C-alpha cells in the first residue's frame, strides 16, 4: 500500500524504477520490478494530495491537460 501512496502523492518529485528477469535453474522464471521514490515519506493522517481543479497551483506550468511541470521539460 505504501508504494502506491508514494506514487500518487502530490508532493512526490522523483521516482526511479527497474526490472530484471530472474531465471534460476531451481525456480520458474519471474520478473522482479522495483521502484524507489524520493521525498516526502508518507505520514499517517496527512493527505497524499491537495483537493482542487487541475493545475490550480501551477497555472503557467500546466501540461498534458492537468499536470504541473516544474522541470521545464
């Protein structure tokens, strides 16, 4: 549950993911998928997003119909 909450957190500013195919002779092949999230950490009782219309906090940096772009990409 915590990784999902970090992914949707409106204050999360970094995410990195990787995967690898694990093919061990003693097991069936499987894929291991891991993501690492930057700050902030999820805190009990603190909302993970701010209610409001899309881009209401970044009027001049709104892209893709409702996402704030703080990187200028």
